[in-house]
C-alpha cells in the first residue's frame, strides 16, 4: 500500500487515502493523525462526514502487518 494525500475538504486534519482506494470500489479508506499524535483516525473516504474509528498508534501499528498479508 502506498499513501496519497486526500483531496482538500476543509478538514483541519491531513487525511491520507490508501492507494488501494478507488472512487467506485468498496475499499475507500483514509487515515489521519490527531495534532497531538495520540490517536489514529480511520474513515470511509466516500463518507468523510460519517463515523470515524479512533485507535492508539500502537494498535494501528499492530494492525498494519495483518492488513498487508490480506492483499
């Protein structure tokens, strides 16, 4: 997975979209870190105002290898 900046939507957060995300596919994931970097936020890029999942950086780091093997 490579990361690319998400389109500007006026958000104070710098959302990054997965390169596996497409405009018409089901895999539309964006992540951002909070300014204090104590939380990783995950959202559906097709619904930027919708719910967000918040996890600790260590939890996100533990998840990434699992997600990478599911490609």
